[in-house]
C-alpha cells in the first residue's frame, strides 16, 4: 500500500518529467508611472486624437513621417509614427483608461502586445499608470526607452 509520502514523490517525479507545462517563466513586462501636468481629459485626447498624436510624433523628433491615424471607438485601428506602430483599441473609457492591442510592424505576423494607460487625476494633473505586456522576449529595454522618448517626453511638451 502506497503511503502519502510515496504518493507525493510519485506526483513530483511525474511533474518533473514534463518538459513543457506551457507557462512562461521568462515573460517580460513594463510598468511605468508618469506624472503629467495636465488634466486627464487633455492626456486622453492627446493619446486618442490623430491630430494631437501627430504633434507628439513631431515633438519626438520624427518629422518626415505620415500623420497618425486613430480610430475613435473600441475596435478602431490606429497607425502611429509613420506606420511603425499599429493596433486596435480594446477598451476606451474616456478620460480614464485606454487599452490597446499594440505592435511594432517589425515583429512577426500576428504578434501583438497589450498596453494599458490608466489616467489617474492628481492635484498637479494626471498620473499615467502604464503597463505593457505580451511583447517579444528581449524587447523590454528597447520598448521602455521608446515609451519615454516617443510618448512621455513629447506628451509633456505638447501639454505644457
């Protein structure tokens, strides 16, 4: 008759024998909290209106690229930075939250990440609580720098 200890040992050895449980142990993510000296309404507009976003693109140093196109409703498509970034709005809660299926066009076909901009009012403006997940392994450092250079700094300049 098997004892509890030998049963546990058998279960552990079976689990150890599995070579792939399907769970990523190396997934990267980005979490940033960015204060902006402007209202959540203005921040939301800058991130969701093509004319405002195109001004941010120019402020980020990308002057000779086609203007941004941004759908206005959930499910709407967007193309940013001359088509380098594309995706769709997953959730739009005006002046509070933007969730997007987001990708660099250099990524493999069908590879999308998820970005979330949570806009929290503060006495001095807005705190953007930002999360980016699901991007290709090894891309975190590049993407993290890009958010600062192409989103946060130009956004601060635009809304100053």
